């Protein structure tokens, strides 16, 4: 049998030594609950499994020229990233319960926490959460705990994918979730001022937001703090090579999807939810945290710490039910950021922004095409307003092997003609030109 | 060892991102820009590779040696499934593609994997349908608890409480609480099973359900599970199965047949996906027929022409619990593993996991206290009570095992056993490995009586000794800031 070491002779020998039969070992299961075997196909050899999956993989269309983003981006992954992350000392280990033989994972998480703090200009980060959406939900729950309040304002420029998740998670908890309508692609300050009051736990915004628009939230941080509420900012880590950080804007909790940091798109996961906050809130933070300490001889080492927040100690009183983190994805992000380095991240962010700017310019040359939010600045994603339904254009361009972007009408009623276009460093000028030409022809 | 930021050399470069001539500067307003770059390390590619290679040498994984960490099922992770997960046809697939007009046809291979995985899990667990979306075991528990809430809401039941045995994993009460329930703990009886009389006394109209692991965290199969499930159903409560310990049940017993209404499966345990140093995992949730309508949006369906589609039209669903379709890369590995093993292979998994655990239990019985001496399933739980009388606790034994080249068992869990040592060998380990481990455990037991200081000063072979955890918690140093 694959992956089972004991030979039938060894199994017999072991059973003989313990004085049992195999049947006896399962005699504790009452006969009326015993299955009569599984109705699944017989096993296959490695070659057969790989053949089958090669065929299935070929039924996925991946040779499209992609302008699809929406919070999940096709960035280039340097060869050294998978080479390092696939070291099995990392990936076949579990949670570092025994720190003396887990210093590799522990130090990597500490370095990851540090990298997230430096990227976002925040003070403390956790060891990661499942994804950007669950991280945002956890941030909301954390703000409710910190403030002891029950209202949360979420702007509608926050990813609609994440907003639906937050709605699902909070639906039974007596939490008032208010979604404020945006104005011209940015959170509507007036609306936010109307909605916020002294029962508000948090204001949730995103930068760049789902429309790709860039904003500066210092005023919202001040507004939230005036009412004793927290500002939660969801962000796109690659943009932070260039864009003002949530930390510098006065955010209290920063979260985001770390997929863009060297993690493949892989049809939706595994991804990486990162979370950072300010020092005073660290004991209210969910998830694992690694700290630096020393051993009996004064040698530096790393351990899981502040565990009195967690489910294995606090059980029903824990800050979250999360058990592990996304360890290997956090390692991936750390390796990616280390390889790019201080200069590399700035250059990468610039290239993305420049290529997007070029694409925006080219597409605006097409008659009838305009920017939906012309007065806004964007990083690498923007909303085109087409003269026809975006769905129609997307369908036509797919036939020519372009993934033109995302139709906003799927989440924003009334935006039938709006197409969300993302440009990463992987798109070339030539591809952008071809795309613009194809789009023009499709109208 | 220095942290990576301390190795930084100003001006040194690693990987250079692509540049493109002839693109205009983006012209973003300065107030929207960062005023100084993030202080990321400045290193060459070789520096980075050496740093992480060195870190990897300071880490112990299943590929390094025996890893009998109870309740975590640290079995071998086949290399084949890693390779399959890396196929570009899967790893490059954008999750929003199927949401484009006619986009489903662009991801038929991936949807086929999800559809077939659902079918395989239904058969293995005896459930009506699965959602593959939960991103970890605990995430599956939360999803399950939300399904319990949706069911009772529909029936206008006033339910406030979820019952949980005292031997449960900490995630069970935490998940129930986060879903909005109060938790009531049911004690174990003298045999290590749930105390049925205590359960009977706790049951009333406010009980929404019961979360149970079977075999439980002592590795014992609860023979009363059918009776328990009848009792809970008697107050219109739902039975939730924590699939953490499903490994020794494969092909022998299905949660659905035991009377469970909801099940989560830890793919990283039962189906050999790597634990990744603590995630990513996956925790698909299966339900019985009457709960299918509450499963999260979306589900994968099959059309009469054999093509697959995503079903978003689910008015009774609890909603969206994950951004997309689950941790696809993990689901893919588990799917490849199930294909490779097939029905016969899965049965052998259960047999060898159980045989290995019972073999270790019988061999170590003379040397360590065994609180519950019956046949076990995937794991056995000893107590270091006897050694503790000589000043050698479960933690000391764990550290002594490290010096002998083994990853220690889970210690101090379950909470119902003092000085607990929870040993789960898994089916992929050989008799030779088990014999070497048993010999080390016997040697440690003997030393504990004769020269306990030789045990309490362990580990001595590691890059650091026992670390000061009190200091870590009192004076938190959680990041290296510039």
C-alpha cells in the first residue's frame, strides 16, 4: 500500500506481540455502526494520479492575458521563493509547540511579524490569519472587544467579497453593521460623520479601495478617535512600496490579503491574512504571536507568547477560535519581501503604477471609453466606464484570450458598464497595446 | 542567530523587478504617498537563501524523524501531492475567473476537483453534502456552529447552549462561543468517555447541539455515541462531529452512521496535506440532508451535459465564510492522496494507525501509567505521574526525547489526565521506528528513577535550551523595528 511502511509480515508480528488480531483492534466499534467498506475507486499508482491531474489541470484556461484583480493579483514569483519554502523542514513541521526544535519556524514568524510592521508602519503584528477577509472580520471583532460597543461602520468601497463575509459572521451576534455609500469612488466623509456616534466601535475602510482609488484617511482616524472608535484599514501590501501607510494615517488595526507577496493565485487559496495593531491592543489581538526571549545560558531564542488570549488556554473565553496561522504562507511572504528588499519593493510598486498609468492612458484613447472616477488617483487598478455593458466586452475579449477585468455590476447594482482593470508588472506594454486594440474592436 | 534585518547591507540587492521603458510616471498626488521606504532587508539572493536554509536546519519536520504529536496526525506528506499542487494549470488560476460571464467553462478542471472531492468526502463520512470552503479545522467548527444556529432560527427554536465534553480540543468551546452560544461542559466518566448521566441531566430545550470527537482525545472510541446522539436529537439538538481524529475510522465507521448531523474533516490530518509549520490547512464541513440548504455560498454542481457550475442561488445559506472555494491548493493535495490510496488504501490507513498506536501502548504500559487501558484507536495517552514523583514531568520527558532524535508527543493535553503524554504514531511509521522510540521511552523511564537530573536538564543537543517563556510574556519583544 502506498505510504504505509509495515509489511504484512511485520503487521502480523506486531499483532502477535500485543496478543491481538486486527479485528479485535476494531471490536470497540459496535457492529451496527460498522461500515461495509467504502464505495470509492481502487487506488492508483503515482503515475496514474499525476496523469489524471495533468489532464484536469489542462482543462483550466491559464494562458489568458490577465487584467483581472479585485484584490487578488497575478504578480511575478521569483524562483528562490518556492525553492526556499519547499524545504521540508518547514513544510512538514507543525505549530512550534517545542521551541528548541522549532527555532526555524519561530524565528521566521518573528521576522514576518517585523516585516509586516515595517511595511504598514504599525507596532505589532500577529503570526497571520487565514486570508484578508477573515482577517478583516477578526479586526472588527477585536474592535468590538476593545471598545465594548456594538456598532460598526463599513464603507462600501471595502471589498464586497469581504463585506459579505463580515455580514455572514456577525449576523447572529447582535452587532449593528452599517454600510455607508461612497461618493465618487471614495468614502463619503459627510455620510461617515452622520453615521458615527459614541456607540460606534470602528470605521472600516480600504486603501486602495475596491475601485482601485487611493485615499488618505488621517481625517477619518481623527473622526473615529473623537468618538472613541477605532479605524480599521484593509490594504494591498504591494502598494505599500509607494503608497502612504495605514500606520502613518493613524489606523488602529491594519489587515490585508498577503497573496500578492509571492503566493500563487491557486484558485482562491491558500492565502494569507495579515494583521497589525498598536502596542496597547496587543493582548486583544487574535491568533498566534511569536516573541523573542533567551534560554538559561542567555542565548536568544523565540517562543509562542501571550498565549493567555488563545483557545487552548482560554477555551470559550478566547479572543478567537483560530488555532494555527497560515504558517507556510507567512514564510512565503517573508521570503518574498526579503528577496525584493527595501529598493526592490519600491521599484516593483512603481512599475505596477506606471504600467497601470500607461494602460489607463491607452484605453482612454478609445472613443466612448472614460474613467469612472476621473478625479481620483489610482495605484494599479482602475474603473473604466464603457459605452456598453462590461459583461459583453468581457465575453468578447475572453474569446480572444484576454481576461479584461471584473464587471462591477456583480456587486454594485447600476454599474453595468463599469469594468475594473488591474495591471501588474507581468503585463508588458505590447500586451497592453493588444488589449486596448481588442477592446476597441469589441465595442 | 541574527534576525534577517540585522544582516542587511545598505545598497545590496536581491531579486530585481522588471522595468518598462516608456511608461509615464503615475503622477500620484504626494499626500497619498509614503514618505520613506519600508526598512526591508537589503541582501543578495544568496544571503537570503543561506539565511532560510540555516533556519530550516533549526526546525524539525516529519521528513526529519518520528513526530508522534498526539491529535495532530503527523503522517508522511507524499511528494507527489506537492508536485501536483504546483501544476500551473491549478496554481495560476485566478479565483474570480468563474465569476466572469461564461467564466465557469475556463476552470472546469478545478471545478471537477472540487466536485469529486465533495463526493469522496460524502462517501467517507456518510454525509449528504460538503462545503469545501472552511480554511482550517477551527474554521470548519465555526461554520458548523453557524449552521446549527441557522437550523434553529428556521425552526424558531430558542436555543442558547452547546454542550462540549471536558476532554475536547480548545477550539470547540471557542468556536461555539464565537458563533454566539453559551458553552456547557460535560464531564467524562471513569472510563474516559462522556458521562451519559451528566449529559442526560444537562439536556433541555435550550440545548442547540453537542460537539464531540470520536474517538475522543484519549484515543478511545465512545461506545455510547448512538445513545448520546438519540438523547441530543430528543431535544431537537444537532450532533457535531469534530473530525480531528477521523484517521482510524476510515472505512470502518462513518460519522453519519453514528448519528452525526454535521462533520468537519481536517484534511491536513486525515488526508496527508502538510501542516506547513502551522497552516495552511483545510476543514471541509459535511452535513446531513436536512442541513444541506444552510451550507455556505457557493457549491459546485454538475449539469446534465457533464460540465460543472457554481451555485450561488442558495437563499437559506448561512452566507459567505471564505472569499472563494476554500484552500484549493490543500483540497487538491488531499484529492490526489485519496485517488492514490483508493478504498483499500484508506482502510489500511485506519488499520495501521490503530495497530501502531496499540503496539506503542502495550510496549510502554509497564513503564508509564496508562489511565485507560482499553484498546485505543489512533493514539494512546499515558500519564507521567510515576516519573513526576522523582521530579520528572511530562515536559522533561518531552525534552529528553528531543535529545534522542524524536519529536515529543503532545504533553499536558487532554486536560483530564495529569502529566498527559498523548502519542499518535500514524500509519506511515514502521515497526523499526516505533521500536526505537519505545526503547528511548523505556530508557527515559529508567533514568527518571535512577538519575532524574539527566532528564531534567534536557535538551542539551539543540541550538537553544529551554527558553524563558515568562520573560517573553512579561516583556513582549514581538518585532524587530528600525
